[in-house]
């Protein structure tokens, strides 16, 4: 998990510098994964000439560090006492840089910037990752943690999406009331009721009617 945090912090720091700079990083990224204690060789070259000199930089967890400056007349200036750690060889402007006995402190992003008068040319970026020897029984635990975290994140995102869809699709429906009956319907019902009422003749006793006729 510590490696994930370091890598995330490094990528965030890269994006903050500028969008164009980050686009250049993505296009020219080279990744190296080496065990601790081994030597690592990083390319520091450009196909654009002429060039006056080149700086090599390293972006670590929190800050940017200058490793050396190489001038075209074979003048090499190390920064922060890297003589015993960094070896530079080759013909300028195509150089190779070897980091001896790398450790966790060497994890980071490396790149070279060539300068000609007032113009700078950025070379290839190299992301260096150092593997550590871990006990075998720790790998399943890490894998389980990562899988559980991924599943929880997926469930959380799915829940948010469902809530948004429910609110957008079903929450804003307009229910229109049923249309009131037309006035003609009431008139028809009233007319039917009137027709169904008994008349005066139907109330007369049939026996009385028959006796009246006999008279």
C-alpha cells in the first residue's frame, strides 16, 4: 500500500506542473522495475542538435532533485555529492547514466533537459521502481485487500449511479389528474334518472282502471 501511495503522489505532482509537460511525460515514458541492490542504466539522449549541455533531474516523493549538469566540452558537474552513486558515459548529446546499487530512495521519475542558448529540449522520461523482497505469505493479504477495496469502490460507484438515475428518471415525473367528466355526461345521467321516475298513471291502481273501463 505504501508503494501505491508513493506512485499516486508522484503522478499528481507530475500533473500539477502543466498539462503540456504531463502530455510529454505520457508520450515518452519508459518504466524500469529493478530489485534492490542492482545497477540501473537510464538513457539521456536527444536527436535534436546542436546542444550546449544537459541537466538530469529526479522527481521523488516530495521534491525535485538535480543530479548533474554535463557541458558539451566534457565538463561534468555533480549535484549533492552524487559522484559515487551516478556514472555518466557516452558521447554528448547521447549519454547513458548508471545508478549504482539502487535502493528505495532511488524510486522516482528521471529525465534530462538539454539546453541550447535559451531553448530547452526535454528528453525521454524514465520511471524507476524498486522491488523489495517480501515474505511469501504477505502477497495473499495484499491481494485480498486490493480486491476487497476494488469491490467496495465498485459497489459505491454503482449505488451513486443508481441514485442519480432514479432521481432523474422517476423523481421528476409529472402526474396529471384525470380529466373531469364533461357537462354533457351529467346532463345525460340526469335525463336518465328523470325518465326512470314513475308517472302519475303508473301510480294508479290497475284494478281501479279496469273498473273504470267497465262503467
